[in-house]
C-alpha cells in the first residue's frame, strides 16, 4: 500500500542519532550543547525584517512559481559578479529557477533528472559518500539506483567519478557533487570541475553541483561550475544550486535558486508548477536584497574564520584535525565515530553526529566510520566550550 522506496535507505542520520542517545542521560553537571545540526546561529541580517515589513501587503497575492523578475535579475547579477561571468551567458528568464530552500529544490529536481526505466538497467545516480541525506532520498524516490562513491582523504575528500568504468557512466542519469563539500569542506578546483563537466557531456548525464557553502571559505573563493562552463560558452548538462541559508545566515527564510542548462531549467520549472513550495512575495523581495548586498556576507564569513581559528587553537595538535578550505564543519577523525558520539553525550553533554550516519556502507566499508561532524555555527563562547569538552573527553 505504501511507497517503500525510502525503506532501502533506512532511518536518516538524525533519527538514528535520537535512537542512539535516547536511553542515555548527559553529564548532569554540564549544560547540553547541541552540535548535531548545521544551523547557522549568527542571526539573520536586519534588512530582512525591514524589507518584509515594507512588502507585507503582498501576502495578499499568489506568488508566481517562476518568482519575480526582480529576484531572477538579482540572482543573475550576483552570479555574474561572484564568478566574473560574461554578461551574455545567463538570461534571468531562461537560466534561473527560484526554489523554496535547496533541500526542497534538489529533492524535486531528481524527479526530472531521472528517466523512467525499470529492471536491472534502471538509471544510476552518482552520490558522494559521505553525503547530504537529501541526495539519496531524492534519487531513490525518483526511481534511480544510488551509487555511493567514496570521498575520502585518499581522494582529497571529493569523489573520483572519472575513475568509474564506462558502463557505469553510461548508465548514469544524474551525478551530484558538493563544493565546498558537506561535511569534509573540500573544494573542487577548476580542473576537477572541468573534467566532471566533460564527463557529463560525454556520457550524457546531468551534473548537479551543490554550491550552497560557496561563500563560506578561509582564503580564496571556491571556483564555481558556471565559471568553468563560461570558458566554452555553454551550460549544457550542468545545473548549480545556491542558498541564502549559509551565505546570509538565513536558514529559516527558505530561499535559493537553481541555475544552468536552459532546457533542464525549463523542465524543472514545468514540474514545479504542479506542486512546489512557492516563495511568498515579501520573502522573495528580502531575498533579492540579500543577493545584492555583500557587506553582511563578509561579516558572516569573518565570523566563521574566527570559529576555525578557535578550533585550531583548541584542537590543532589533535592527530585527526585538519582545517578545511570551505564550509563550516570540522570533519574530525576520532576512530569509532559511534563510540565517540556516545562518549561525548554521556560524559560531556555534547550532541554530535557520528560520521558513519552520514555515509553509506559499501562492500563492508563506511567512509565516515572514523569521523565525527562538528558544525562551527554557534556563538564563539559556545563553540569554545564545546571544543574544550570534546578535547578533554577524547
């Protein structure tokens, strides 16, 4: 009676964590610190409230599924500035699709990216392992077979899709890569992205590049897939996703966009008219202003740099520590990740996700088994306290 495709994935990471620690009482003498969710805590920029209030009368109108022309133009202008794109590469009306948060957007995107085939040759979807759980839920729900490709220290914490056999790549309908990577913070360079784009075109699959952490970095701005596409002037087979959740510390606003191949964007928008969550007009007006403003982004970015500086002072000589190039997670090697998560909750009242819960077991190997994910998203005092407890406990 029920669609049981998701049963193949089991419980998601947060349900597994809840079951793991539910029987335990955290250290009674310490206030609990929840580091299980990567939710930015720097506060939403004040301009958001001002713009929403000024446009509150628009709550009386249905918002268009394709968003306002102002929003699409704000996004296009930001992409052009951020990635130094040619002025004629992107058309706001053909290349941009607003989404009500990239989680919703990427889940729905899989429905148009996966063709309808059943049987032993059903389409493959390539997913980095470890992975954001929405990727797997999306492709399984769309009827694809997920292929989890390890992204380990040996591969620079990015999946080596180019090493896959041709018959695997020929079956592939959708390939996903995240840069900066969640959770490892690895950044794909121009060569990596160029090779992957060429692979997608040669084997005729869609490349989805999740760039939601692209504005959180220590030194150099990460290269973007559209930036690489601009070299040959075509966006064929490529779609990128961006969000205001990380860039603008506005996860509750639920606003982002997809951009890329106009044929794919058109199919995506046609699907969205049937059942997508549409962004309310006052919120979309605020989002447009956020894409136009860089001052708040630099402030947020500096806040994350301070977080990593603090982490380096406290954990820098810990054997499993490294400072990632981007994102806001520490991917800390600790040995048995489940045992470490239990110990940290029981003895230090710090709630963290075991890395094994963020990765799939493939041939008896789980590339997250030795790691814990530490989001550096709280006020610096809370982060410092949590990291000191982690160091003392481990």
